[in-house]
């Protein structure tokens, strides 16, 4: 049987890190994407806290698939030196946790007019991140996300056309494309040569997040294409079936609103939905 590597954002299980790891173990999962630890964003963890995370996961036989950082979820007008220092800190975190992947974004944009206005600056800044990643043997995974430069498949392709590096790849999120009005089969075809990692999140046409396979993200089709291409990378569950600690900060003003809380049961629901598709 073909094997994908299944991971997930464990902070959607519970804010408490020990409870996150307990539930991953109960599901038989060996990987997770680190984002929230005891209510703190991974970007804010001290070296000592990162070392403690590493001790705990080593004891359980669990590994970090990627650092789900918020790098690039910033204003393009913010001071770049401050952003660069935060980026260097998250690179250090990734190395301590022995993962080669860091998820990044490409700056908040109001509309396509701003995208055209700032496209050179976006490329300049991301290139600086990529240079550091190359030196540190880290792969940066750009996620398509609402209200950033790389919101659409076309603008994501622009990034990869202008930053050519083995250390700059795509993490493909079907639900985010759906919420931006992008058809995911076409987006996959446009970006497939750059896809290194998958986020498993599905959505209805109105943007409502649902378990994988219940929306219009074409997840089964995309996974079939990945299998046929020989993809052996991660499928990382990002259920978003309820609100979790840090969710509001991730979404920002005007972002998705949740009426329920995330939970271990909702994470299990997402895990089972993905496994049915596989």
C-alpha cells in the first residue's frame, strides 16, 4: 500500500503540549507540525522551551515535520531588519527540532494593485530569507494564504518563477485557494512542479471549513495525482474545524470566524477523513 507521511498541527487538539502529544500517540501519528505550545506561538519560544519540546518528543518517538511559523504574515512596510532577526530565530528553532522545513508567507496585501506595487520588494525580502535557508540547509515552504501576496495560484507561480532555489518550495493548501475563489485542480497543475508539502484542509464554496473530502478542494484528486507522480512527502492536517488558542491572531481582521472550539475529537475527525481518502 502506498504510504504518505501524515502530520498535523497538534495545537488544534489542545493548547496544552502534553495533551497534544498524548493524542497524537493515541492516533499512532509519528509527526506533527509545530505552531502552538502551551498557548505560545513557536516564534516566541525560548531556546530552553524548544529544548524541552525536543526532549518530550524524543521520548515519545515523535518528530517535527515542519515549523509552522508566521514568518511573512507581516506588513510589507514593517522594518525588515526586525523581520530578519525573527526569521533567524525560527531557523535556529527548526535546527534544534531537527526539521528541514519552515512554513512562510509572502506579506499582507489589500488587493492586486498593492501586489503589483510591492512585487519587487516581496521578491527582495523572500530572497534574503532563501539565502539564509540555503546556508543553513533549510527548505522554506511558501503557503498560499488569504490576503497575502501569494493568495492566488498565479501570484504563487510568480514567486517561484522569480525565486529559483531548491530551498524555496510550495506548501499547497486547498481550502485557502477555495476561500480565495481559486479552482484547486487548475492551481495544482500550475504549481505541481513546486509542491513539496501538503496541508490537508477542505472548504465549501462559501468558505466554510469542512473535513477533507466534504468540500470542493478536490483533495482526493490531488492526492491521486501526487501518488502517481511518486510524491513521498507530508500530508499535514490543518483541520480548522474549531477555534484554538492563537487562531484569531492567525486570521487577523476580517478572517474566518468560528462558532465552536477545536478539540481532540475534531482532530480525530479530520484524521479519519484523510485516511478514508487515502
